[in-house]
C-alpha cells in the first residue's frame, strides 16, 4: 500500500489548508484511517481518526476546526483545517490499517507551517 500526501504549506494564522492522502487501494479496505502530527521537538499525536464505518474522532485541540473525510471516487483521506493557529505547525502524517490483516501504513508526511 502506498500513501501519498499533499496539501501542506505555509499559511497565516486564521487561514485554512486541506490535506489529502491518496491511497493505492480502495479506501474502504482499511479498518482505521487517521491523520497524526508531530510538532517540532514533540511526540507524534493524533489529530483525527475515522473507523471503517465512518465514525470520526478528533483530538481536543482541533475539535470544531478540523474535519476528516474520505472520498471513495478518488481513494483519498482528506483533512480540512480551518482557523489554523501557530500551534498547529507540525509534520502531518496519514495513517491507515489494513482491514484484512491489520497491517499499519504511514505516509511520508507533509509540512504545515502556520505563521502568527
């Protein structure tokens, strides 16, 4: 399985970005999908997750600002990020778990930088 992320970049505080993670397989063949991030000098943390039936959950710091979704036609996992803050600056990673064998896969990461 290959995961290719896109959409990162530099944005001012209060702005928006949309991250996309394109999978090399049908998006519905994963039991767990999510976006994680690693701020500079800190550990990786969960941003948003989605189960195979579409139930989503969010980290406390992004609730009400970020939205996770999947696009069956494009086989992508997306993350809409609004009202961005400087503390959202991090490398963002896409993560999926194979529905049949439980194998985890990670994307290469995409940098998001929010300036104040």
